[in-house]
């Protein structure tokens, strides 16, 4: 099953929903590392939150799992052991994001892990179209005067974030960042969405 957003007739962005996703992981390689936490914040094009989901994740094969990067995300091994089973977490994520525009900051990272982890548990979901706020931030910074990390962009746009490297906090901040970037780009209708797609 692919996650592709279909554009019908032009309409207000208020009627378009974005699934803004963030994953916390044990490392940076989808082939050897694992998702520890995942969050999806569903917002419309005006930035109103219409749904959300977040959970700490328990790997599908704990015996092959190596806990890592706790100094970054602060998720303990005990939290992981008590987390939602990977397949269940992914099923919930795919369900809540279905029909919405998949969005993430540095989307290639999150998509790589979501595809790899889905394959491990026999799910065929794939993301076909997506918005990457990292790419949009670079696009709107023609003079190349800014840094484009989520931290730097939150500071630039005055976005308050409860905690860095927490999936829900990062997804929430990315959702707010998306609204700022769309305003800068003058994207106001659904037929302009292709301007956002990576």
C-alpha cells in the first residue's frame, strides 16, 4: 500500500491535512538501527491540530536490538521494553497518516526508517509523495544566510519546542515550521501543493 496524496480540485488549505512525522532511533542506519519513538501530528493548512499519535516503540526482535543514542533522545531501555510493539505502532502511524500529506524535517531519514521497519514486520506501506521542511527551508533561503537544522529554524521563526529530540515535540515544531514556510512561499491553495513536494 502506497501513501500518495491525490490532488483533486483546487481548494483552501484549510481542507488539506498534513501528517507531520518524526522518529527517534538508535542510530542513523535504517538497515542496522531501530525506531525507538514515533509521532505523527495531523494539521490542516492553517496549522490547526486535528489529530495526533505518539508512542515509544518496542522492537520486533528484542534479542537483536542494541539500545543506543540515549544521550540524545533520553529514551531508556526500560521505556523501550514497555513500549508499543513495532508492528502495532507502524499500523497506527500508517492509518493516521493515510490520505494526508506526509511531512517531515529531513524526510529522507524518517522515510528510510519507516520503510525498513515496515518491511521487517511484513507491512508493504510506502510513501510516494512527501514534503520535506528541510528542503523548503533551503528553498526559501535564497541568500543562504541561515542554518537549516530544526533547532536553528525554531529559533529563527520563534517556535517554542518542549524538548529537542523527542518525537512528539519535534513533529509539533515541524508542523508549525511548515506553516511558516508555506506562507513564505505563498502557498495558499491545494493546487499549489506540488510546489512543496520533494
